[in-house]
């Protein structure tokens, strides 16, 4: 497999599942009119999106900001990193890697699949702990995603995606999201220890860009998940 094909397969296995789910699920929601600014208080966020994606870091936006403790930051990171669906998702990503012979030094067969599964899981767990626990604790930033829940669909998409670059501090202010960028960059650097085939500066820059894009899309899904769930249940009742 040539370098160009390896780059394309890498992007595929890291984002195709989230991208397909996001596009399919958001299409009916994006067609809806702007939500009512005077709508009732939002329900507490679910712990999983689609029953699969961990969602422990989502909180509803409110006028009164309440910071969380360092212990809570580590609780969020640990729950997102060791939640059971992550094992399944890592296995699926490893399957894509096996089919496309990503990281050929891993080989094929069960041994190759096991290495791909382990490294895929490590990617997700390390990134979560870095961006949601360690760096937020050191930099006094809040790792939570604050769901907007109102406005036009376009404004909500832009808000959700932009939160990878904007975060709240423990004092309630807003600033550049150093935890997201530095945390993922650290995770990518650590991954060089177990990815012998992809250690160049270009590989690292690409992996960082992919991780930021995946995190942005994940937050869009978290923003619209209550709307999607409501629409699903509404459709079920009608039939």
C-alpha cells in the first residue's frame, strides 16, 4: 500500500463511523426551525450518545457558572476513558486498520488485530485523560462541553465545533482551549512509542488534526443528541 493510500485509510478508520452517524442523525435536526429561547430547562445530559459514545463531560449551559474540582476533572477523564463502549469502538477501528493493513509492522491475524485494538484503545484513553483531566487540572480550565441548546441549527453547529478552541477557566472566564490542543498533542507524542510506522513530524501533525476534527464532530453530536433522541421517540409514538 502506497503512502497516499495509507494516509487515506488512516483518515477513514479514525473518522468514518462518527462522520456517518453525525451526518445521518443531524440531517432531520438541521431542517428544524430555530429552537425557542424560552424553552423549559434542559434535562440532564445522557451519559452516552446513541448508547455508545461516552458523554460524561457534557453539561447544560446556564447563566450561573459553577466550577468543578480537580477530583471531578479526573473522574470525567477516567469515566470517558474506561467506559465499556470504548472497548467496542476501539475494536471496530482496529478492524478497519486490519482490512487496510494500517501499520503493516503489526502484521495480520489475531496478533496483528490485538496490537491494533490495544493501540486504538490507548489512543482514545490517553487523549481523554490528557484533555479532560491532567491538562485542565494543571491549567485551571474546565474540561466540560457546555451544551447551548438554543438558536438556529447553524449557530449551534458553529458553537459546538468551536469549543475545541474556546473553553472556560475555573474562575468562569473564557480563553483559548490549551487543554484540548496541548492534551491531544501530548497524546500524539506518546503514541510514537507504539506506532513504529508513523513517527514523522508530518504524521504527528496529521494525527493531531484528525483528533481535533473528531473531537469537534463529537461535540456537535453532543449538542444535538437530545433533539435527535426526542425526534426518534416522537417518531416511535406516531407509529
